[in-house]
């Protein structure tokens, strides 16, 4: 059974940056924002894919989920075989946003589609919910979310659904990217090359919507209102998440030190 790596994370958690670093490893093919039921969000020149054009231009004609999943698996089989024949390590970046931060019923659909045919090596990356939420709001990714409490409730569901997987914190990654990327690479069983620090910036992936520093550095927290501070204080799920991952619930102290350590939830 062919071995495939999966990276799970939610929007605006630094997942694109971490995925770029993984994509920079030798012999790796990384496909970004994969999901069996989500097509193109806007028209683009892609003559090879008539189904994608149908979905974006005539959404009323979208086939049912069973048909879409079957077609996804058929196409993926070609990709997986091509990578295997070329001796490449295939890594998929799961578009978990579509499963947990939209109007869909929460479910790990990419895993469900692939787990019967492939051996999946899976990892999770996380970020403090306050910073992720502020970034999501800035990018307009909160369309299906009522408020910060709703967001934290959904994040907790995502984390509970992936509770058996090893995780790495974005905050630890920016503090010591070489150590964290080496650990993730080891778990995904791909070669590690420390030169990624000078090459990751050349990688182009979808979903690169946040701030784009030239180096991997800790960025200042985005501005927030006094009203948001009240929302943070009232979010019970945030307390659970912060306790689980060593984050502070106060807005002036986000993360206690845990650099270089991967734990299970």
C-alpha cells in the first residue's frame, strides 16, 4: 500500500508557511489545499479540467458528494502512481477549513476518501486561536462563523477529531523552524534538508493569504478592539484549547515555552 503524508491545519494558522518548508524537502511533491468535494472558487485557465469549470460556472449542476468523491479518487490515483513511479514522496495539505469552518457538517473528508487505498502518515499544526481568528477576520475567512466563541467551538471539534495525531505549534515553529521542520519531516518519513531555510520562499502554494515576511519570524499580534477582549474572556472553548496546548488566555501572553517538543493531544 502506497504511503501518503497528510498535513492538517485550519485557516490562518501558519499552515501555508509550514507546508512551504515541507515542500522544499528533496524528493517531495506537495499538493496544497486538497479536498474531495471542493472545486475552483473562481474561473481560471485550466483546459485539462472540464469538471472544475462546470463547478465554478454552473454550480447548480454540481454532482452529488458521492460522485465528486469517486472522481477525486480516480484522479488522485493517477497522481499517486506518477509520484511513486518517479520515486517521489507525496504530501497532501488537507483543506480542513472546508470541513470545520463552513456550513458543512464537520468531518475529515480527505482522510475518508483515501484511507482505504493508502497508508496515511498524518500530522497537525496549530496556532493560538486569538491570532488565527484575527488573521481570518482580516482575510475575510469568517463568513460562516457567528463570532469568536463559535470559532473556538469549531476549532475544538477539529482538535478532538484529530486527537490521535501528533501536533506542532506554529509559535514553536517560528521560534525554531529547523527543529520543528526536522521533527515533522521525520514523522512524515521524508528526507530533511536544513537548506530549506534559504529555499522555502521560492515555493508557491495556494492559500498564501496572510502576512508574508521574507524570513520565518514571530509577527506582532494584529490589533483588536476592547469588545474583542470581552469575547475572548467569555469563550469557554478557548480555555480548553489553551490548557491543552500551553497557551495563555490573556491577550498579553500567548504561549508558554515548549519549543522543539511534539506531543499528542
